[in-house]
């Protein structure tokens, strides 16, 4: 990190850091922390990143945006039981490392209840993306008598849980709480071991119930500090705690900031989707081309067992929707044979959606994998043990996240998981089925390449579309779709699960979910439309379509049914808006292709969005190859074809 800090200081001294903010992620992503800085004091990485954050925190966010208007901004309100402002520096650095810009809204010491419950609070007026309320041992011990017993702590815990549940319901947006570390200084104030055991049980029960609150409160996230403390310590410095009311120390706050940065990425829909793996010395011990199948190992030896643990970790990620691919400098035939038959392998050929085993440069292979999977390069994470290959990937495919592995396989798992690239707010059924869906996509592509025309392919595909209001279990998937969809997202941005549930309950709003299937199987929930009824018209506020069904006219079928529905309701028009983003230029002409005419944008908004209008005089037909069943709230229609 020394070189990165020197460059940052140089840019700052020259007044160029705001202009050069787009260079910051690459500077902070260098291999300065090969251990992943997973612990509180790992390899100095956390402290170095906090130093970078301290420098970056001096920047004016508006000045950065003037130079880089597409930089994602995360507004974070920060409050807590004690002095917690020290989290801002490491959080600034962590977010900058991922290309995000922090706009912090710090609260005052000891005022977290007022900060979070007063509608006029400075922490609530900016509508933050995340509200951090850092809790500590005093959350409970401030409520017990001067001379206390474990039962007093238990009673204080009940009150604190009630307060936390009330806060979670009252705070708009996403509220982030945390479990409480139990200081040794309190445990040792009990002189008998039975009482200490009782206190430990009460404390862990409180933390478990706090974590359980997330099962019933959608907008609540609880970060478990116990694993972070377990990686290193101590929780704080007794002098800072006594004199400065700093009860969570710099190391713990740095580790906490890293978790919050992962959460911020998920809230902004910046979740990576595909893990691309090297093979030699990454997935197994040895060089397949030199040692042959009998000379590689992922079990049976000390080093081999470490590679086996890495494979099992990767498989666990895949079971939750992370796509797996290979980019390896090897011949394809022995790679496939090894994945199919080698007794050490936990991962098999069918676990991968793309295997690029060849001798081409890896940056090109990464871009080829992204194209083959219909993903942006920014959806990929690349893990490789070779510094040269990682450098090549960073140079030729800079949007790909790079995981630095080396010749110590025991650390592969730590390094892979350190940045939470695949962390998400909710896991859906569509996530768990993603690998199978991509294999079915390969079968569809084989059908398309079987010498038929595209029209014949679509007819042979037998696409069905079910369009209607979202079902109770679908809001998490709808939120995920709106936040993660970049290409077919006509207005940019997205909505949290609770927002969508509220919109669906509003009689003046229209929220529809589209589910599709074909001869190869179901695709699940792949599209959504959000609209507003106003003054005899329907305004389309958003439309999202998963890349997995692009090219099958699903979006045209959805819009055709919706326009016919608006006409049948007696509405005079349907209006829509297209807001250009860095990734949605391909859908600029979608509305005109469906009969909409372009209208002049309001004065002063010409550069922000394009408005469209459909007078419903002539509604387009549903594409003939799509069979549609629609349930649209105010009426039910079977549009089967």
C-alpha cells in the first residue's frame, strides 16, 4: 500500500485527487495486502486502507462528481452508543477501493436514539442508503444497577431488544446494527465461574436474538462482530475507552467497515455473479501439463488437502448461485478429463458454465467468458496464483475483480472470501438454480445453431409468459432484479424489497412480475414493470428484464399486454421515460419500436431523460411465438397464442 499512498498524496498535494478519483480503485486494489486483511490486524492492510480513507475523506463529494458524474454515491448515516466517528476513514477507503464514493452523515455522541427516531434528525433528512448504529457492551451495562448480577443484564437485554426492534421499524432505508462483544473486564467482575457461565449464556442469547430479528424485519441487517473479533483483537484499548468513550477500537472498526462496504455494494446492486478460476496451483496442487493427471492433487497430501478445502469452498459458493468458469493455460482435453474422472476433485465439469482451457492471453479469455455468459466484465471475479496473469487481467480487463492467490494454498479460502464479492442481501430460488439455467442456455444456443433461422428458433423454443402481480415470496427476487439489471434497465437504479411491497399495496401504482419458461425448463421471474396511474393515463416508472432472456421478445410481449390492458381500462395514454446510464444504451429505442413517440423533455431536463408517449390507438400484437397468461389486477385476461 506504500506506493498507492505515495501516489494518493502526490495527487492530493497537486489538487488533482478529485479529478483522478477514477484511478483510486486500481491504486487500492494492488497486491499490497496479499493476506486479504481478513483479520483486525492482517498484514497491515486495514491500517493502510484507513490512512487512504483519511486522505480521501477530505475530498468534496460534489467536486468528485463534477469530474466523474457516474460514480456511485453511497450516503451513510453513522451513530451509536459510543464514539464511532472513527469508522468513517476506513469506510471511505473501503468504498473507494470498490469504486464507490462515500457521503457520510455523522451523528453526535450518545444521541443515537434521538438520531434514529426524530423525523427531523439530520441523520434522517438525507434519506441515507445505510444507517449504521454501532452498539457495544454499554448498550446493556448502561441499564444495570451499580452492583449487578447476570439477571440484571438479562433484563437489560430484553429492553434493548425491544428498542432495536422499534428502531428497525422506525428507520427508513436499511438499518445496520451489530452484535455486542463481551468485554473480559465485565466477565471477570463475577468471581464465581457459575455466574460467569450464566453471563456468557445470557450474552450469547441476546446476540442470537438480535441476529434473529433480521428474519422478521426486512430492512434490518445485523453484522456479527464475533467472527471479526475472532480473527484478531483486542476489541478496544482501555485508555481510549475510559477517556474517549471509544469502545470499539480501530482494528475492529476497520474490519467492520469492510463488511459495511460489502453490504453497500449489495444495496447498490453491484454484486458479482461469476467466479473465474485458474487451475494449476489454484484449484489443484501441481501443473497438469507437466505432471500429468497422476501428478496433481487436491487431497491425500498436506498441500493437496488445502486445495481440496478451496474446492469445497468454491462449491459452497456455487450452490448459492455463483457461476463458475475456468481460464487456464492448458490443453482443453486433459482439463476436461481431469474434471470428469480425477478422484480428488470436489468440482466437476458440470459445475462450470464455461471452461476456457487454451493458450490465449487471460484478459481476452475473461472478456470471452463475459460475452459467452451475457454478462458485463464487471460481473466477473478472477482468482489466479500468478502475479503476471493478474497484472495482465487488470490491464486488459480492468472491470474484472482480481483475487490475489499465491503459492500458499492454506490461504486461498481467506483471500477468496476477504472482499465479499458475491455478498447479497437476500438469496432467492432463482439464485440457487442459476448454474442449471446457464446449462439450459447452452442447450438453447445449440438449438439456435442447428441451422434454423432465428424465427424458427423462437417458435421451436415454445416460450410461455406468466404476467401478474408479485407473489408474497417474490419481492426479494424483484428487488434483486431491479438493483442488478444494468442492460435492460430503462431508468437506472432499483428498489429495496420493502419499497416494492409498499408500491404493490398502493392502488395508484402498478407492479407486475413476469415469469417465463420454455421447452428446456423454467427461467423463473425474469422481468418486472412499475407504473403509476395518474389523470387517466399510465406512466411507466421502470422496466427490467434479466439478460438470461434477452432476444426472445419477452419484453415486447409484456409491453403489448400492458398497452392492451391500459386501453381496455379506458386510459387515454401510456407514457414512459428512458434515463441513459453507462450500460443501458442498447434499449434507447425500445419504446419507439413498440409504437411510442418521443416527446420533448421538461425544460432543464433535456440532458437527463427522454420521454415517450403512446396514444393507445394502435396497440402492438403479442409476438406470435410467446404464449401469455396475464392477471393484471383490475381484470384477468388469457392472452394465449
